[in-house]
C-alpha cells in the first residue's frame, strides 16, 4: 500500500487532473464561503457551484461534458435537499433536471441526426466536390467555392465534422500546389473562417447558440428569427476576412490542378469515375437530400404553418431510420457529449436564477445609467477572450447566465440583445490552434503557423463584434 501511494504521488504534477480538480475545489470554497455576501444560503451554495465548475472548465481538469454532469449533481444534492435531508421526500431536485426535456435539446438532436446522415451517405463530400469542379481551377474561384460550401454545411452540421470532411478534400488539393505558394495558407484560413462563421447562423449550428436560445426561453427567436440576427453579420465578417486573407496570401500560380480530387472517394454509385468501390447506393443520398430540404424548409417556414420546430426535428429522426440510412450504431456515434454540455449550461442558468444569484450579480455591476450597447460590447469581448483559451461552449455556459442577470436589470429587450450578441461573438474565437476543434484539425495539416491563426483571430475580434452588435441592435429593435 505505501508503495502504491508513493507511485501515485510521484505521478502527480501541478497540471495533473487530480491536482487541478482539488485546487479548483479549494479555491471555490474559499471564494464562496470565507467572505461575507448579502446572499441567502442557497445563493452562496450556487456561487460555490458556479466558481467550482468555471474553474474546472477553464483548467480542463476533467472533460467538459463531465463538468456539466457535475453541475447537475451538485445542484441536486446541495440545492435540491435542504440540509441534506434526503428523507424529506422533496421534489425540489427535479427542477434542475428540467433542461433534459427542453424542446431545444430535441432540436439539436435533430441537427446531429442530419449531420450523421450527411456524413454516412457522403452527401457533404459529394456536394463539396461538385461545387469545386463547377467553379474551376482559378484561385479566386476555388476560394469562393470552398468557402460557400463550407459555410453552408456549417449551418446545419457540426463545425468539427465539417472541418474533418473539408480536410479530406483539401489534403490532396494542397499536395498539387507548390509548397512555396502562399495560397496554401489562404485556402486553409478561408475554410477555417467559413466553418466558424457558418456556426453563427442557426440555432443548431453550434452549442453557444442553443444555450443562448435556451436561456432566453419564451423570448428566444425562432429558427428563422435567429437566422435574421446571424446570417448578415456572419457573411459580412466572412467577406472582410476573405479580402484580408487573399491580399496577404495571394496565389503565385494562375491555375490550380483539381484532378486529384477525383481520387477522394465519396462512396456513391452515381458517378463511377469518382469512386472505384461504391458502398452507399445513390438513392440513399437522394433520400437524404430530400429529407434535408423538407426539414430545413419546415424549420424556416414555422411562422406560416405554426408547426413547432422541435416537432419538425422528428422528421429526420424518423425518416433516416425508416429508409435504413441510419441504424442503432449510428445513433451511438452522435455527439452526446455536446448535448450534455448544453444541458449542463442550461441547468447552471436555472440554478443562478432560482437561488437569487442573478440579482446579486446585477447589484454588483451598476449598469442602470449605462447604455445597453456599451454593456453588450464589454460582455461580447469578454466571451471572445475566454473562448480563445477554452471551449466556447464552456465559456458561454459560464458567462451567459451572468450576462442575462446583469442586463435584465436594464430591460428585456436589452438582455435579448446582449445574450444573442455574446453567443454569436463566441464563434469569433480563432486566434490559437487550440481555440476550437476546427482550428486544431486545420493546424494538423502543418501548413499553418500559430501566427497565421493569430492574424485571423485578431482580425475577426477587431471587426466582428461591432458588425454583430450593430446588426443585432437593428434587428432587435425591429422585433421588439
């Protein structure tokens, strides 16, 4: 036993998960319980939970989804039963499990189901190849074609899946471009920008959007309403970044050879020249396109037919299984960890609100005489800064409840404006290879240096928030 303990302690370091976990726990206990706050008992407990899980998300002592589960567990045990009286028969603890049944969760699940079907039938890869062959081999045309298909896919498919799929296309293409040609970097940075900015556009495209919509509850925009807030600024920011990228990394070759893309199998029997061994019948790809089109049209036309977008989400869930496109094994591969992250964030928001911690936060930040636009600017930049160094989902989980608490003291319209702006701003985190999974995937190509990411990220952070805030302010005024 002594030898075992000795071995354990020798393996520990300041960066080991156990040390980080214990350190986070002690710091949270000190912050929450040593000073005296004008808070009820449950408010202090919730402050402890918030600080503890925030430190765990920042330090990555345990996986982000595990932190979300810990949020719910701590709320149930510490807040759901007064004085740990488990014999009381109290049902208070069930309140913190409510996010699991939120309609938004099923909407996000529908999005994951669609992404899984597109990936399995190689619809995403087939579409990308079609577009690139149509635009031709001129560098500017290639750049625009890649960006258009990447941006479109990122609206409905997870950023990580889009990045992995695009790299399967880009890798053979980059081999045909001279290593000394700066256009190599232009392609990768443009695709990266399109992935991240495409993630702003719909409620299902990235978790911070879903978290924001969940926290706004009945005041959240519809599927089409969110697009009204997000599509214009995302396209505007992307256009500016593309201009900057192409000016800094112009192509030294007038024409890029695209024949190598034919070697990238899209596993489809519809075009024999592209694939030697088709494994997915083309009719399944066609069915997938039809279900995609029906689902997206129903989501966007909700104001006309009044079918809740959550109900529409069951169209792909049922349709893809009905036609044998997805099976039980495919369902197990869905990013359940992301769904858990969203649920944990929403549960954290419920706890902050129920215990009065939100009102306390609002009293600490005197914003009564401040313009909501200025408040939103400050919070947007805080979220962007945090998102560059940690998961933007975790950053949103930490900050959005605080933003909601502070801005609600100004007005309901102001809180909607600030929450949506901050959520959209989290997608501007592109400054480091570790900022987002797509950044890491692109960085693995070994074609980009850290300074290239920094240039893209700083450009996005300099111009992006102002475009987002300006447009969201205008649209918010129209809706309210």
